[in-house]
C-alpha cells in the first residue's frame, strides 16, 4: 500500500490488487469517502508489482488515477 495526495489535495491509499485472470491492478481507495477506483497495472509478478508501486513517481500515480474507473 502507498499513500498518495492527488493534485486537488485528495488523499488516497493505493493498493495492489489482482483480477480473477491474474492481471494486476491498482486500487485507489479514498481516505474520506467516495468510490474505489481501479487502474490496470501491467507487471510480471507480485514481487515486481510491490517494488514497482513503491518506486512509481507521483506524476505517474496521478496519471493512473486520472485513467482509473470506479469499481
């Protein structure tokens, strides 16, 4: 999990998730209220996904949040 503050000051927890067919996703969980959002996160394995999320620049997290869809 990683905490993230978006460009509007909204606080999110970004959590690694997995689709039923094995693909990884990022789940954006708002700190206060609102729908959880989901974005594709194409990586080749859980360990790689954990490191990739930890090293993801804030600008890329914002971009993924912008592209995300409600779950």
